[in-house]
C-alpha cells in the first residue's frame, strides 16, 4: 500500500477533481445537445439532414495534431490556457458527433405509432421527447453517455498540450511517472488502478442498461 501513499503524496486529488469536472460536465452537455439534435435528424428530420449528419461525423476525421496549434494560439490570445472549463468545452465538441450518431441509431428503433399517438393527444415537442421518446431510449442514452464519459476521461493529447498545472487531468498525471530516471512501475500501477476505478464503477452500475442500449442499434 506504500505505492498508493506515494500517489496521493504527488497530488492525486486535484487531478482527480479536474478529470471529474471535465468528464462529467462534458458528458452532461453532450447529452443535452445530442438528444434534441438526433431527434431532429431522425424523428422530425430537418432539411438536408443527411448533409448535417455527415458534417458532424466529418469533424472527427481531422486528427487532433492538426488543430492543437491553432487552439493553443487562440486560447493563449484570450488567456484561457490551463483552464479546466475550456477543456470541458473542447471535450463537448470532440464527443458530440459520436453521441448524435449513437442516439440517432437508438431513436430509429422507437415505434412511430407511439409518437403519432402522443401527437394526436396534443403533446408538444418537449413532452414528446421527455415523456414518450426518452423512456423508450433510456438504455441507449445511458450507453451513449457512458461511452462519451470514457472518451473524455481517457483523453490525453489536448489536455497535455493546452494545460500546465492547475487544469491537468489524470492521463497526464499518469505520464508523469515515466521520466528520465526510468519507469516507476509499482507507483504507476497504483495510480492507474485508482484512475480506472471511477470508470469501472460507472460501467458496473450501468451494465444492464449498457448491454441493452448497445444492442438497440444493432441490425436484427
């Protein structure tokens, strides 16, 4: 257990808090944006919805290395480097296309008859989404949220290049155990065990919804 003590002595707590803020905050924002976006692209499709879908997924084609220098210069100009809230917003932009595409596949499984029945009963768009559609796709929503959370939790490249100290998250913290003096494997293993624990717990709590949700968009 002395290696766990070494991890906490190196300031594990602030890095954990930053990871929780960036991951949970970005996941909540992503799902708040992804659900109505996917709804508008599936159940009540907007004009040129195919173009909108492919534009969303095309934003994932560009590697992070191609945008990190413009981002660094922009954030440096506005004195926003090493800011955990900026990292959270960047995670929203990074994970929103994935969530929209996942939610769209789940919403396609919703029977149109129950939506039409709700519309005949006078339900507006808000009630239609919250009281009719969301209970049906709740497992899929949980699955999408968990995947978005994991992507944000594990992100390394952006936070390593756009933060210095106060906004660092756990992935760069783990990298700090490998330096010119060698790899401190015992301490690194202890830090890695602590780092993956929140994700393992979240997956364990949501495992039933996760399995059902991931199977919702599958071809039968």
